[in-house]
């Protein structure tokens, strides 16, 4: 309690200082120079994640879990991944999996079967948790028993360790689906030799989704007594993410700005009090992207591959995309794209508020996204109204998404909040200039264009306001039409920005080592 009061009294500047210095200081004081990490005995890390590309992916988390472990291993770590064996995993990938054995996982009064399959790919060992009752479903999330499914998964990740014979130094779990791993570890496993020294790190990719459930799961599913219950109780319900914030040794978020923002009620979705209490163990590490996967020079999804020197081939991509979507092609008309989930987070409200004004301009608008039904319907209706300049694709389709990145001139991300955001980085890699709201990772990765100083790699606005967004789009279009040299140089700066995982992976390795 005393600690809480002390934390609450901290000024915003104190908080910023703590976030940027305290965790990093501890990293530095352990002598964690990046280059040394590779020379030491291999750091063993277990990623517990509900999605990992290319096996499963519903958004940024899948991308991160697909790319970061590879980069960590390239830096000398031994990173392995445990993830559910969803029925949606393509059979081509399933075929080469090896059955390692099985165990029974305890969930309250239940004993549930847990098969373990192994797959090695790109230097990474993946362990798949098999239980058809929990994971043979159409969608990854959104089922009536998600509390039970992901409690099972979080506990299975610990139970399989003796069977796969892996003794991690650090367990790194991600978002609410695997948030219970550090909690179960502290409640049930610390007395066992194999588990007693494992350190834990929990990354918040999106604080909006916390895994909040009715209290009735305490005994029935979690099997907790009153003392353990307090770890996951928050604001009258059970909150898996709060449990991880309590129990993990370190909390990270996916950008430095987001690490600061989530201390504020506007962004914290109710978790601000516990986060302010735990401020000393929070830090932000910005995501990267898989630059081998997202490479316009080798991307087979593109109509025409290109690089910085042959950037004009973007026009051929635009032409083919216009043909595909039945839009008129004009090389001089800028194409603005969104590749996004259609949720309130992504600022769709702002777009809808000014879309009539926006589409009066000489532009083409292409959106690919799925999500809230109301946005899907609204945007599909608008597409009929503006069929010669607006294409709305209500699909999650990676191939089309790449074609859109390759063909467009601008990517629009007016997010209400954005923990990191990958779309703006992928877009820039394809020479597509971002127009973003200054929040979270968008603020950290996009520097606003300054015509006079000739700096910046995009366009941005601060306030969550539709006309602020529109004015910024007008500035971007004005640059495109009337400041051609400025636009070409700006686009070149996008192409030159280093979004590889290397720097962030080095930071993660230092954090693991500090633990
Ligand atoms: P979030 O994780 O909040 O959805 P990010 O920008 O971090 O947002 O990551 C989104 C990822 O999902 C990017 O790789 C983006 O290209 C991809 N994506 C989003 N919507 C679609 C879609 N409709 N079809 C294909 N890929 C999509």
C-alpha cells in the first residue's frame, strides 16, 4: 500500500525517467553489452505465445512471435516457442511435426490431455500443444470457454518442460492468452527444482484485451486458494493480464511511447493503478519487422518486384491492382491504403466522419480489413457509393495485403492508440508513406515531414480528431502533387529506415540477461 501511494505521487517526468532509465540501468549494470551476449553460454528462452507466424496469425503478435525468436537465435540465444496446435494450421506444416509424448494438465478439478508435437524450422524449435477439445475450432479466439482454453495452454507450457527436456532461463509470455504462465509458475511450481530459478517476462502487445472473467473460475478452472486469488483479482473480476503484471519479473510493451501511455487512464483500460504500482519493472522495446519476409525485391505476392532503385515499378503494381479491383488507373492519382483490423482502436471513426470530404479529392482509397460488423457494413456501403475510387475488401488476406502495400502511395493509420503497429513499418519498406496519429509505436517509428529541414519519413497529427487527420492528408497530398522532389526524398527516407529486428532483439537479450 505504501508503495502504491509513493508511485501515485510520482510526477509524469519522474515516470518517464523511471521508464527510460531504471530498467535500462539495471541492464547496463549487469555488463550486458550486446556483443558479449553471443559469446556466453547460450541463454535459453521459452516463448509462450497464442500465435506464431507462419503457423497461426491474427495480427501483430503472430508476426512478432514469428520473427523475434529467429533474430534472438541469430544473436546466440536458444529460443524455443510453445504455441497451440490449432486445427487451422496448414496440413503442409503439420505433416512434418513429430509427436514427442503427452501429459495431463490440471485445471481445478479437471485433468486434461495435452499432446506435444515438435517442429523445427529456421533454426527454431516449436512445441505445439495438442488438445482437440480446446483448439479444434474455427477461430483462434472469441469462444465461450476462452478462460479455460488459455488457462490450459498457459499451464501446459510449464508441464511439458520435463517431457521436452528444456530448462529455460527465461519464460517470455505475451498478452493475456499466455499471461497465466508466470502466475501458475509462482503459485504451483516454485517448489520444484526444475522451475525454481526460472525468470519471467511478460509483454503487453495490446492492453485492451486483458482476459477478464467471472470470479467463478477461481476454484473451478484455476484451482487457486484465497491467497492466490488476490494475484488475479482486479476491479471485481479475474484478470489474467493483471496476474502477469503482478507475477512477472519484468513487463515490457512494444514501444517506448506505449510504455508511458499505459500509465494513463485514457490508454490503460483500467490497469493504470496496478501499472503505476509496478512502474519500476516496466519498459518499452519497439517491435521490428521480418525484413526478409517483407522485402519488395523478393516478395512473390507483388505483381512486379522492385527495390529502391527501381521504385518506379510501384506504378506497375498500382496498375495491376487497379485492374484487379476494377478501378480506373491513372499514374498521377495517389492511392491511399489501410491494411487493418476494423475496430475502434484503428481510428475508423475518424475516417468515416470525413470520408465524403476526402473522396472529393483526386485520390483512390483501398482498404483491406475485417473486424467489427458495423465498420464492415458501413465501409462496404460507402464502397458502392464511391465505386470508381474506393475499394473495400472485407477479408484477412496476406497476399492481397502485400499487393496493396506494394501498389499504394500512402498508408493511413489514424489509430486511437497503437501499441507498436507493424503496418506502417511494412508499408515504408515498400516505399509507401505513412500518415499516422502520433500515438504509441506510430509516434516512435514515424517522424513528421519537415519541408524546410528536409527531414521526416511520414506525416502525422496529434489530436484524435477527424479534421486534424484530414488536414494532415491534405498536406501529404499537397506534397505529392506540388513538392515532387520533397515527396521522392521523403519516400527514400522511408526505404532507408532500418526496421529490422536486430536492434530490438539485442535489447531483449540484454533484458533477459539482466534478469
Ligand atoms: P494489430 O496487431 O493491432 O492488428 P499491427 O499493425 O501491429 O496491428 O499488425 C497488423 C498485421 O496484420 C500486419 O502484418 C498487417 O499487414 C496484417 N493485417 C492486418 N489486417 C490484415 C488483413 N485484412 N489482411 C492481411 N493482413 C492484415
